[in-house]
C-alpha cells in the first residue's frame, strides 16, 4: 500500500492512499481521524490492513495535486554513513565495525519535484540515493529480533551532501554539510512494510540527467535495518514518523575521477525497487 501527502488546488494538505494515478483521502477509509485525540499514525495503521476491494469501493479521486514529502516534519532524520560494503571499498575506508550515525535537520526534508537548492557557499554538492525506513511506533531498547515490529514502511530518499562542508571544514561538519535546507528529498510514496517482504534485497539506483551513476542493492548493507534500529534505540527513543536514511551505494560524485557534483539545472532521480522514483531538479548555486 502506497501512502501519499499532497496539496490540493485549494491548498489543503491531505494524506491518502495512492491507487494508480488517483488518491483516496484517509478520512474516506477510517473513522479513527474523527477522534480528536487520535494519532494520525493510528489511522494509517488501520488503513494499511484494508483490502484492495475496500479501496476501490471508496471511489478514488483524481485531479491535479502537488505531492509532498510523505512524512511531514519528522521528529528525527537519522542517517547511516558508509553502510554499503561496495561504497566503503570505493572510498578506501575500512569496513565499519559499528554503524556510523549522523543526522540531518528536519528542515532539510522536501518532497518529489521540489527543487534542491544549491547554496552559494558550497562548491561540492554531491548525491546519495538511499532507502529510507519510516518508524511507525514508539520504541526504546529494541532488540534485533523484534526491531521490524516498529517499522511502518519505506520510501526513496536522497542524502544530498555538501562535501566541502562535510570534509573540508575544521573538524569536519557532517551535521551542517548534510543539513542545508532541501538536502533530504523524500518520496514519492511511503510504502507499507507488508508490500516489501525483503527490504534487504532491493535494487537502488541514482540517475543524473538520465545517466545512471549508482546501481546496487540493499544486499550490500553492512548493518541491516534491524541492526541499525536496535543500535540507535540504545541511545534515543524512536517515534512514529522518525526517518532513518540507511546509507548509499557506490558511485557518488565525490569518489569519481574527476569528481562530479550537482549543478544548477541538473535533474536527480532516485529509483528503488517497489518504492517508485523520486525526482528533484537542482537550482541555485553560483554555477551557470
């Protein structure tokens, strides 16, 4: 099941289920939302159990809308560095023995077709296609064996990275280099976990202006999704809507010879098997 957030022509923001090119607002599918104390994630959990026949009977609606990031204002945007074996080899780094965790500011999250704004203070903005895990229930001190019980679903993500800030500033500015506004595209869908039986074997691709620059699978993950959730939950409480960007395959621009960075007018596409394609144009910077 594919969940979407979207803005209608009258500028209302709604959450619904995608059915082909049409959408069904959540309020047509469950009465959970009519409880003033209800958590919207409760409604999404309830809807995720509905049959295809029930969805069709709900009369999907069409018409122009603007898709937004499928999770609005996440509490946390957690990221894993060097989590693909082939990417670690590409960078000449040793294989990590524990997950390398960093974060992004939530303001970095944008939806499909929204522009990635290249800051004038950066010259080396890079791309990273990533599988994003969306937490569905509050958890702390989770074990590897039951970590997946707290996953709601998955989405395509793009960990845009200013390498000259991440690596070139004194001490390395991972947080700031990863957290410029618009540096965390997400979408187009939030796909419920039941639709993805094995997130450890998904093809992950990145295309720049139609050219494929990254192409690998989540089978290359050094630390699995349950291992990452268990590791992070030792430190902080995870809540519904928190995002975990799980790492990127090889082929990033900074590792290429010569390096290849994003420029004004570029179009980025992240495609992950079963999750759709996340497309974002680039704008700004001091490049022509």
